C-alpha cells in the first residue's frame, strides 16, 4: 500500500483541499514518482471547472510533473530508483492496440489522462506507466521543465508530425502559456516566426522570445498584408477569431494547425482550402518518443518556458493568478518539504 497527500478538488469550481488518498498496491508496470515540481496548465483549470464535461471528482490536478523515481513495479522497464523523470498529460495507454504498436500511443482509445479519474501531480507523489514516465536529459533546467511535458510537446507536435522545415515561415497565434513556447521552439527550429497577438503590450516580449515579426491578431488590414505567406499557422488560443483572414495568411500547401481548445465551431470555406491545397489540422500532446525528442531538443537549444514559481501549498492562489490572466507565462508549483 502507498498513501499520498494531494491538493484535491471535490466538486466543480471549488478550492483545492489537501487530502490523503490510499493508492493501493503498485501495479506491475507502474512507476511511483516523488514530485519536486509540477506546472499548472490551463487544462487543469478546465478540468477543475468541468468545462469539457468529463471531469470525475474528487481528483488531484497537475500533469506537468518533474520528480524522482521512488518505486518500480516488477515489470517496469528502462528506469531506476532515484532517476529524474517527467510525467505529462498521459499516465498510461493499453500498449497493444494498433495506435500504441505504431508509436502513436497518445491516440490510444484507452489512454488514461494523468488527471481526472487518476490523481495528478499537485501532490507528494504520482504514478504512471513506465512508458509514460520520461527520463530527463542531463542539463535540463528542472524548475522550468514541467511545462514542456504538456504545453511544449503540444506546440512542437506539428513540427514533428508534418516535417516542418527549418526554412519554413511559421505563424503563432496567441502569446500566452502555449504561444510563447511555440515562438521559442519555432525560432530554435530555424524558422522565420511571425507572432500574432491581440495585446500590443506583448509585441516586444514576443520579439524577445524569438519572433521576427509581430502582427495584431484583430487587425484585418495587418493580417491581409501577409496573405499567402505562411507555411504553418499554429493557433494556440481558445477564443473565436477572424478565421477567414487567418486561413488567408497560408501559402499554397500551407497548414493551419489548432492546439488551443476553441469550443466554438471554426467556419471553413471550402474554396479557401481547395484552390491552394491548404490543410487544417489539430493534435493533442504526443507519444513518449515525441516527448523525449522535445526534451532533448529544448535542452540542446536551452529553450525554457518563462515561469513563475509558487510553493505547492499556495496552489489556490496560483490557480487564481492563472484564472485572472496574470500568469507570465507558465506557473510552476514547488513541493513543500517538511
């Protein structure tokens, strides 16, 4: 048996309360990790408030975990006690379906999220399948690494999936928790980067993150001025925009890729796609190999999310800071040690 203490939400929209849970015996392919740091993602807020309609209470949020392996199931592979690892959005998958066997474990229809029905990383410990417990590369900055495990892989996934060239022209819509990492990663990838933001005050920050150009995302004239120029347009926001204008920025065979959870339908005129062979796509996070690739790339190029640190016992204050739109740009909780 193993007990954990975690900051749990008991029902939608309520503050988190420190709660003890009995995790039961460690599964044969499970790994138990002591949490050192855990990022806060906007998805945690969405799950706390049941915005997507499938939250199961009570649960402990947190899916950007950095910690050390403290227990291994008898059939866990490739890890050792004391090893530094990360756990992201996914805690397990079936490992035998076509998607898992072809290296697309993140698309498994039995994928278990780290939060919601499974207790996440706002806690002293967390569990996951060994394949989803990712070894950290030497030299990675531990306090800022957590957000790479969710937000980072979310924005890098289209670069991996669609073989985006270092010579590509890439647009990033929204300079927030996802978008600022997208700008940094796209610049490190070698791309010419255009940042789209509705907040003029963020223009200089976007350039500081690596953007070559900044465009006002609600200025139709400014958007029109770059029509037909972008090979990839990465949408990281979750609000309605002038979709026709944004699709119009795509070059022939360009792609608009959506990773922000836009809840309203996105209207797409067929002729905006047909004439120039444009694509529209979306993706969740990534497979374990994708995540490991991201961590290696970010470490090699010293790409770090910009983070604000809170002690774990101030998690409710940290969540309010995020909900109020004050985070710049990711929040990371640091474990309280007695």
